C-alpha cells in the first residue's frame, strides 16, 4: 500500500513537470548614459528653403529667351508646391524636376523692370521670394543720314519774311541705352544743313533795305550749316514713342541780305519714334544771332520735322 502511494505521488509530480510552461532567462543590457538622440522627421515641422541658385534679380535682352529655374528644398522631405504671380505678358511658368521654370522672350515693347512673386509651400508653410527681371536695350548707331522740313520765323518778319525749306542731317553717332543706369537714355550728335527760301516776294525792307533806292535788295535764300546734340529727359522709358529731349545747336546763317552771322539755338523736342534704325523727330528752338546789329530783327523761332534712318 505504501508502495502504491509512492508510485502515484511520483506520477503526479512527473505530470506537473511535463505540462508546466517553459521559462528562459533574458539578458539585460547595461544602462547607457543620457545623450542626444537622432531627429525624427515629422511632416510640416520645417518650412521650405529656397535654393542658393535662385537669384533675386535677372537681366534680359530683347528677342533673346530668358530661362529662370526656381528650386527649393524641404528638411522634412514634404512634397512642395510652387506658385508664380505677376509674370510679364507672354512669359510662362511650367513645372520642372522639383522646381518651376520661367521662360520669356521679351519684345521691343517690354523694355523696363518687372517684379515677379514666387511662393513655395509644403502644405503648412508658405515661403515667398520676389524676383526682379530687368529688360535692357542698348545699342549705338553711326553715320545715320536724315532729311526733313525746316522753318525759321524771325522776330520781325517784315524785312525778310519767313524762311522755309529743306533740311539734311548726318548723325555721326546716336545711342539708346534703356537700362537702370543714371543719365539720359537717348542721345544724338548731328550735322545739319538747312536750305531756306523766304516767303516774302519783292525786296528787303527795314534794316536790310538798300541804301540806294535805285538798286533795291532782293530777298535771297539762306543757308544754315550747324552742329548740334540732343539728350533725352527720361531715364529708361518703357516705350519707343514720344521721348522728350533737350539740346543745343550752333552754326552760321549765310544770306546775302544779312551777311554771315553766327548763331546759337537752345532747343527741345520729342522723338515721335526712336529705335536702332529709325528716328522721327519734332524739334523747336529759339534762334539767337551773335550780332548786336541784327539781333532784334533776326532772333526768333525755328521748327523742324526730320527723319533719320540707318543704312545697315
């Protein structure tokens, strides 16, 4: 009986060991000292940053294609969206590889400066950047011929009448500098030759009358060679028409009734049209003879309408 009890106790103990859940000892890593941890990227935490290659000012030339690539980066690797506003007429903004690309081919009427606003966003932050585009037109022309109409109205018209006739011009140099620099944008240096006929029929009177009544003085034609210059009053206008200017002309007045008289003429006018190949001009000035004897009679208004053009 005692033997039977021992046998049953051993069997129960064996069964308990057989069906019990196994357990394993786990090693414990030693404690590490506290220190900085690697940053964990999170969407929208950091704003986008414009790439250093994205300039804030660009210069364009007429009829040449300008290409501007705007690019930004994002520390959080968020997808970026670009927006461009204030583009000049006919300029385009198209998506590139992680960027936006602006292309533009300026025409003659586009001379001037433009401000374009570019914005990049990661969905949380918007980062703007202003882009300035300057369209320049710089050129010089040499030995441009020209012709036109000329009129001279003396202070006293009774002695010799009003003079009208043709004008021939030669421009040794003319320039148009449409840029951000200081100074006149347009300038011309010219030689001129006026051949004028009086509107008065008959004989000269007053100061220019003949001392011998038997031999009255016929009113003769006049010839005016001169050297002059003009400079525009504006800097970097964004148009080619109605450009105001001022200048000075000096030369000689050849006429048999008056003799040879030197003169100066301050003048002003407008280039009705101005380009590398064509100038259309309306000019007015005040004729100042450098002679005390005939100064009061011959001082007066002059007007010209001329066209200058390039041969090549």
